[in-house]
C-alpha cells in the first residue's frame, strides 16, 4: 500500500487537476481551459516559494519575473521557472507558455502517485480513480473553506481562487453546494482577500489574484471562439 503523501511534496497543480477529475466519467471539469488553469496553479506555487515575483505592468497589470538563484527542485515548477527566466512575462503570456505542456506532466505524476490510473494503451487510454483517496480529502478541504467558513491556509485559498476564477466551482455541486454564501465566499478569496500575514503569502496572493483574472479572460476567449467560429 502506498504511504500518505506529504502535502509539501505535492504541487498545487496536482491538487487542482485531481480536484477537477470527474470519477464518474473519467473526464476533467473545464477541459477547454485546463492548461491555463493548471499554469495558474504552477505560477501560484512559484510565487509562494519565492521563485518568482510580480513586477508592475502597463495599466495596473503585473508581469512575472523569475528570482535569480531561486530555481525550484521540482521538475514541473523548474520547467515553468526556466520559461520565465528568459525574461519577465505578462500574466497571460506566462499562462500560455506554461499551459502548453503542463497538463501531461501533472497527469503523469498523479498516475505515478496512485491518485489516478490509466486504463488501455498509450494514446488510447482512459483515466480512472486511483486508490489513494486523496481527491476526497481535497474536496473536503475546499468544502470546509467554502461551506463551513474555515480560515484557509494560502494553499487552500489559492485553490479556491483558481477554481472560482476558472468558473468550475458550480460543477462540484452537490459535493460542494452552489449556494449564495458559497458564491460570496469564493469570490472573496478570488479577489485576493486571504488575510495573509507573511511576505511570501502576500506575494503569492498578488500573483494569484492577477493570474486568476487572466484565467477568467482565457475561459471567456475560448468560449467565444467555440460559440461564434
């Protein structure tokens, strides 16, 4: 039997993709913008770890800059850091470049951890639940924040903000009831109201707030293109 996974060793993108997995259908919620949402989680992780920092951009926007000498050890995070180290990027550009490859890497890791499993041949596989039970614990954590009003740690706050900004939270009902108080709580966290006290938390909050806005824009753009073209 696999041992418990230390949350410190799990990227935010892994938690997010596992949350977005639909055990009944073997699909993922928000398929059309999944790359951008996962890229947002990667950037939030990089910010929280002090690997990137925000810079002021045009019109009140921010750019993301890699912090010299702070390349992370994690392969998924380091790959994204390398992309940003080439030069500061606007949030939307960073999401696009990271999101082009991150889904496959994150899915591979969830399979290796036993959180998900592939059935079938390479190129023709379907995804099924693994035996770790970690998705249920993640849903319970998000539910505690949104339904029970628990004070979130920055990691949980970032998860909720990304789920809310990507428009995927309603699809968790009835696991997480989509009620007016839940909507209000999610939007509060989406706007960056985390109550963060440390410098690292404040930086993570700033970057996450910016990328959540860009994730929402990406979702609207994809919907418009699919609707009218």
